[in-house]
């Protein structure tokens, strides 16, 4: 088990938080408040907030030739936000665990209600699943379809929303840093995403969305795709390696989500075509279907401004229980460059101690076949996570 690494990263985050929080809390009478959303300072139109997240994982897996037990910090992130009135927002997130580096690092301006312009390192508006917070995911990791999502990118975008409609688009280049399972190399190009939610109320919502992405690549920095398993601590299921000769990418996303009472379902399909100089195009695809049920009756939220499902609304007393299941597939099998197929069937249970602390336990059945880089294999995986978000 990677216990030395676990202790080192946890100690580093705790020391950083202590150094920041200790002097701040001393001035609690001067407008500083420590609450469920971290430390907040408000003076006039200026509001500052310091928060973070800590995800501690332990996993056991047996997948073909690979088996083992690991424990490590999945995420250890400090998050700073500043807001001036309803016009200017700033976000700075620094990750200290696994693939450490910058995450959100942007400035946003809202000149009129419902319209925002944002520049910096940010989540590219393409995938519903990708845009959802890791603090609210029903399962420990995102689906295999997320392998084809752009994740973070450096660039600028504009977003407009009404009560039931959103449209967002922008131009992005490579992200500032790598993420777990994803290279920062994304190429240059534009993305546009639109959503329509004919139903949004306290009892649930109905959501439809679609997105398109077009990228061009530098031949000296070829893209690559890597499919992580149901735990980042287990070996990856598939990988393309460097796609030499790649000149561009066209990707399409279709998404659906529905919540009624304590039940939520969602599904997504992503297709991507990689163009190569003097070589045949590569066609890849991934999809998933997921459902979750709040056994204790809590209902799920929805963000009208971003057009994305949120996690369950947990009361201050907490004690909530959630059950979830998902099936996802990824197809990197192309006649001209065969990288195989993979699938994951997940089930999971989550105990919300309160709105800031939860414990997840997941089981997954994984399968890979047809890859020239990874042997055919089926296996089992279990992961437990202790999570604190503030």
C-alpha cells in the first residue's frame, strides 16, 4: 500500500490549511465567517472564500495480469474564490494530489444578468458529466465515456442562460497541467454546448443537451487517450498511445438527465473522429447510463446557469444514504489502429454524514478486449473513499 505517499500528501494539505486558516480565524469579529462553505470574508461588495476538498481512497483490484491493494489521496485541493458584486468573479484552484497542478484559474465578468464572459484555465463546456463537481458524483470515478471529454482547457468562453435554456461556447488550447488519466495536450479549437430543461422545480428536472468540439493538433504534440478504471489507483483499462500524424478532432456529445423525487437517471454518448495526415481517420465512441436513488428521500438539484445536474440536497443534519449503478463502454477499436474496447459495470453506496462529509463504497466489474497494447482481461474492483469538502 502506498501509505507513505498518503501520509505525505495529507500532511502537506493539512499544514497548508493550518497556515492559512490560523491567522484568518483570529479576526472572526472583523467579518470573517467559518462555515460549511469554508472561510468567507465579506466587506462591502467584495466577498472572498477559501475552501477545498480532500478525497482519500483505498482500492483492491484483480484485473487479468494486474492485481493489488493501494491507498492514496485522490484529490487534495485548495480553492479560492473572489466576487465583486454580481459582476466580477475570480477562481483559483490548486491540486496537490496525484497529477498535481492548477485546475480552475480564471476571471469571469457578468455584464448583464444571464450572460457571462470568462477567460483562463477552466472546464471546457462540452460534457455534462465532465462539468459536474467531483464532490457530488454518485460513484468514485466518472464513466469510460469521459475519456473522450476535453476536461480543462486554457482559453475564453461566453455563456448565456435563461430559466430553461443555456448556450456556451469558446476557444481553447492545452490545459495548464495534466490530470489523472488525461494529458494536458488538447490541441487548439472551439467548443459549443447547448441545453434545454423544460422541467426544473424542487421536485425534479428534465434535461437534454448537445455539444460539438473541433480541435487542431501540432504534429510535434500528438494527442492520446487513456481510460482509467473505476478507481484511479488501479491500472488503466485502455490507452491509445501517442496518435502520431493527428491533425484534428471532431467530437459530438448528446446527453439526457431526469430526476423525480429521490430518483435520478442520466445517460450520455460521445463520438470522436481523429483526422490524420496521409492516414485514415480514427473513429472512437463512448457512452454510459446511470441511475441513483436517495434511500432517505433527499431530492437532486439542477444548475440552470450551467445546464448541469447537481448532487442531492443534503440537510445540515445529514445522515443520508444514496445507492447508485452505472454501465459504461468505450470503443477505441478502429480498423486502421486497433486499441480495443472496455466496459465497466458499477454499483455503489454513499453515506452522507452531513453536507460536507461523505463515505463512498463502490464495486466494479471491468472488461477489456481487442487491444494491441493491453491484454484481454476481466476483473473485479472495490474502492472506498472518505471525502471532506468545505
